[in-house]
C-alpha cells in the first residue's frame, strides 16, 4: 500500500511539474514575443522619425561677399598742427578734437586708408636731435618744414579714429638725413605694433621687398597694400640702405608678382612726384605709371603728393585716384589769396569711398568688382594756428569759411573732371 502510494505520489508530482513547465514556457514565449514586438516597434519608430528628417540644404551659389573702403590723403604734420594738440603741463598730445568729425564717418567702413607723409622718429635719439638746427623746431627732437620728424602720438589717434591702412613712403621719408635709418626704423616699429596694414618702409636692409607685405581679410575678402615714392626731395643718398620703397618698375613688378595670387584685392599707394605741387592736373608721367600698375594686375591705385585734389579715372578695370589731397596740414597759411578758390588747394581734401564685391562660383572661381564710388570733401580749419579740425563739407558753415559753397563746387569740378560717375556727399546748404 505504501509503495503504491509512493507511485501515486510520484505520478502526481510529475504531472504537476509538466503543468508548471507548460505555464512558464507559455509565459516565456509570450514575454519573448512581446519583447521582440516592443523592440521592433521602437526600431520602426526610430526609422519613422529618421525618415521624417530633412537632408541639410545644399550650399547655394554664387556666394557674395562685400567690403567697404574709404581713402584720404596726406597727414602732413607741420609743427602748428601738433603744437595745437600738445599739453605742455603733461607733455602729452590730444588730437581727438582735430579728428572727431572724421571718426564718425570712418566707423562706417571696413578699410580706412591715409598717407603718413612724415616719419615718427625717436625724439630722445641724440642723432635725431642734432640734425634740425634752424628748421622751425618747436619741440625737442621734432621738426617741421622743410625737414619733418613728427610725434608718433598722431598715429595713435589716427588708429583710434578708425584708420587701419597706412602708406609711409613719401618725398619726406629721408628728412632725418644722417639719422634716416633711425627715423625709418622707428616709424616701421611703431606701425608694426598696430593692427593695421602698412607699407613703404623695410625694417632691415636684408628684408626682401617682394616679401614685405601684410595680408588681411575682411568679410571673406583678402587684401594687401604696396607703397612707393618717386622722389626723396634729392636726399636719395640717405636711403643707401634701401629702407624706403622708391619706385622702380622692375622691383614693383617683382613685388606684384609675389603677392598678386595671394589676395583678392591688390592696392598700390603711389606718392608720385612728377608735376608741380598744388596742381590739379594729371601728368603724363603719373598716367604712365598708373597704366603700368593696371597692366600688372593692380586693382586700386591711391595717389598722393600734390597736396591738392586731382581727378580719378578707370584704366581698364583699375581704379586710379591721382591725388587725394591733404588730410590735415598747415598749408592753408602757406598758400594763398583768401578770395581765390584755387589757392585753397592745400586745405580741401577728400574721403573717397568704394565697395568691393567678391562673387564666388560653385567651381571655386571668383570675381572682384569695385563700384559704388563715393566722396565727401573735407576742409582743414584752424583759427590763428589753433583749434585745427578736419571738417566734412556736409558740416561746413560760414564760420569755417564764408566761401565754402563756392569751394565745394570748384573742387567737385576738379575731382570729377575725368569721370562723373561718383556719388558726392552734398554740401551743407545751411538748411
């Protein structure tokens, strides 16, 4: 009996085990199926989401980039100009009031150029101190006409005003005579420490002129400046180390070839000395140089030296300004009959402006267009050698010059005598 009960109990346990296996197996199958369905559902959901994502848009061509440029003429620092800014108590300079109106204009441009006519030599250098007897030297170490050496503080204020492209080679670059190297190297080192494009001086005799350039980029457009003078006022012997860039076709061509393919826009500042000072006429020699530069791939030529305005023109695709006049000087008191419009030649200058447009195609090729030419005439005001100020003609009044309306029209005719396709900022008509 007991044995049969044993058999009966074993059979019951066996049946129970089978039932347990069936139940758990079913659960496992159902659970595995649900898990599989759950995973597949998530995968399908992700796939569905991915299918709803849009592909990134293709780049559109052509691409267009733009930059603006404004250019003016000579910063010609007669002693009256820097003495007006000098504080004898603190022995410091403040040119801000002279530049305040221009500063408001320059902030609208990406590139702002002027020509620094005079060197910034070290006034503490005894060699410089010794070369200026009898040259209207009103502050130790500095000098005015006819041999210039100027305080570098002016450059600081010009940079603060917004100028970021400067040419240095001029007919006054060798004015320091036996200490020309000191003045040129000091000037070079001053500008080297500024965030500007500058050209015209070399730091050492060993520096290769064709590699002595600065490339900058603004709004996707690369540019550089080369700079030459055609004269050193007969002081060429003081450039024996070749630190000043004098114009030589062979060297200029070499310089252009070295940089032309590295930039979108190549600008050359020419301090050309052919023809008379204070002349409104373009000389055949300057036009010949401009044509040479155009034929060798220069985009813009910025001319200075005559101290007065001269016209602009296009030579093929090259824009040439023959003379941008003076930016600031004391030449209003050197030249002139106050009733003669032509005798204000050293006082009336210009802020010439333009737009540079770069168009890039899908294949990587690009085109440069220079257009939207504009100009605002400027007037250097002073009152008995004080209160110097560069006045845009849009702000001129009879207080600055009772003939200002006539001056505006006279110099507008001069500037546009070769090409009238330019937007001239209107004169303040007292309205």
